[in-house]
C-alpha cells in the first residue's frame, strides 16, 4: 500500500482544497504590483483604507495625491477633512491590513484581495464537499473558481466586490454546516448555535463591505429557518408548522441577524469615535445632498450617554445621505462600461479596468516595426464556465423544483439573491463585475450537476463517457483561462493577438 493510499478520505478533504487554494494564491500574486498606478476604483478604496489605518476614519485626499503616492511620496496627501464614503468601511479595513504589512503601494493595497480570493477558493471547496460528499467534486469547484477570469482579476484589484463575495460564501457555508449540525441534534431545541453565530459574523462583514449583502443575509436567514422546520417535520418532532416557526425563528434571528448588526456597527467604530468631525462638515446640510441633521450638531446632548446618542444619530443621518446618493443621485450618471444586469450571465459587456493601446512595436511585444502593441486588464469571466454555468443553473432550478432538496436550493437562491436586486438599479451605472459575488454559486450549480452525472453512471462505459466529458470541460476551462490570461494581467501583446481575444465587439 502506497503512502498516498494510507491518507484517510477526511484528510484529502483538506489537502486537495488547500493545495488548489495555494495555486490560486500564486497565480493571483504573480506580478501583482503591476501596473504601479490606481486601476479603476482603486483610487477610492485603496486611499480610504490608508486613511483608516492612519487616522481611524476616512479623510479627503489632495488633488495631487495619486501622483505622489505612485512615486512613494506620502507627505501632505490628506486634507484633514472627513470624506463622504459611499460604501461602509468593512472591506476597506481588510485592504488596510495589506497596506499595514507591505506598505502603501500597488502591491500593498492589492495583496489582501489575493489572500481573500484564495481563501474563497478553499471555503467554496469545503462547501461543495459538504453538499456532495465528494472530494473530487470539491476539488473541481476549487479549480473552476481558480481559473475564472472575473474572480481572478477582481482578486488582483483593490475593489470591494471580492471581499463581499468571500463573506457571502462564508456565511452560506456556515448555514449549510448548521443545517447538517442540527440534523444530528433534533432531540430538543438548541438556542446556542455555533455555526449560526459564525454566519452572523460573516454576513455582518458582507453588509459592512457593501449593503447588497443584506439581501443574502435575509434570503439565507429565512432558508436556514425553513431547513430546520422541515427537518423537524420530517422526523415528527414538534407540533405544527406555526409552533416550529415560532420556536426556531426568533433564536435564529438573534444568532444571525442580531450578530450581523453588531458586527456591522463595530466596523463603523472609526465614525462613531470621530462623529464630531462629520457633524462639522455634513451636519449643517451638504449642498443638495442632505438637510441639516438637527440642533444637536451645535448643542451636543448632555447627560449620561449623551455623546453616544449623538454619535449614533449622526451615523443614521450619514446613512440616509448615502442611501439617497445611491438611490437617486446616480440615476443621471453614465459610464462607458455600464451594463444591464440581464446580460451579466452572458458576459456581454465586461469592464476594461486598464488599457494602453497603440504602443509602439519597440516595446518588444513581438510585432514587426510599424505595428502596435496593447496592454489591457479586462474583467471578463471565463466563457467556458459562465456559459455552461447558465445551463447548470437551469438544471439546478429544475432539480430543486422536482426534489425540493435543500442542496439544490443553495446555488439557485445564491445566484438569484445576488443578481435580481440589481434590476432595480438598471437605470444607473452598474457593472458586470458585480456578478463576481454569484460566480461561486454558479460553480456550485455546475458541480452539483457533475456530481449527479457521476452518480448516474450505471456501467463502466457510461462512467467512462461521463468522466471523459467532465475532463474535457475542465481542460477547456483551463485552456480558456490561459488564452485570456494576457488580458487579465495587463500583459504586453500584439494588437492582432489582443483582437483575437475580443470575441464580440461588445468586449472592446
């Protein structure tokens, strides 16, 4: 018996996913500091993170700050005025960890995304292992997320969506673990649920990264309650749907939603401790964006916890001002890379985060003299994964309707709750890379279909055909990733090679 054969199955459930997560980290970390500039919205989040690290709250930067930072000059880049941030601080604090360890440069503000992207690969694999019981399928899930172009590129940029995706996957993984945990403990109602508490922490961080995490919290919180109620019904425990809901629902609400709210508020500690500077700038009204916050701005509340009350009142007003900005003030804006959410699954309009065209052939891209070279970072999902993923999602929805299995519910609900809310905001600039949050659920759908196909094999010939088909799909996914890799990483390539990768004119 070989050494590998003596390794228990349970250990392979960690060894395989960890190995692929390490591969994902290495691929994402390669040449991470290039380009040494702020790419797309990094100009907001990377600088916000640095300000949080230096002062505990976000300040405005000077107009020359970007050029100074790229040169390594960090003197006099902050104005001292509090900034109007339009997303919470949770994701920026994670970016700040990389800047704290590696410094305020392009590598420092991107490395947290690389680490979180690789961790998402690991968590997804463990989630799929729990859903299918197959180490092989779990490793397939890890590999597919590793070679998805959108997740790859977003892991290499200091944008918030990769952190939102991580916390969402963690929250769902915790609730699926709680589903299995309680199935073995239905002898009585248990009000302290470790996995639910961890789910609350994860969803709290998701909401503290972007408010769209609230939709996932609500949907999967309800789903977790329904899973337990149904499990108790199937085993004949408890008396009636209503009584089960009343007993299961409130403790779950406290464990998941209550903890999420506390975690969310903790991420606003910097604002709460420095509320007076926000009141000075925004509390008397801020142009057309908000009305005065109240008389307490000039006459602080006295007495026990008076300042604490004022801090939370200001936090509320700041939230109202920011919500109004998202809900109405952006409606008149436009962006060349905005897209309708109905096209996201097709990857109809990817986002060009950085591009340099018409570079001379002397830049050594292999072109003849007189021809041109191109560099681009295109936030484009792996077409093989995304287009087959559409079919897998349809199959998963059909399987859920037919079997009513909680397993099939995970990818369907995950994609719908991360995708459908954006249709409300289709009249404002929104981007296809927001879909990075639900690509893990698309991969779950693919893996559940693969698992069902593998289990359906009734003869050696049948199993061979299934294995060959799955193998070809994986090879095609890896080859597609390799093919598009130059436009994922700002690599220097001939114009003709770049044009070969623009399969649709909408990708330009």
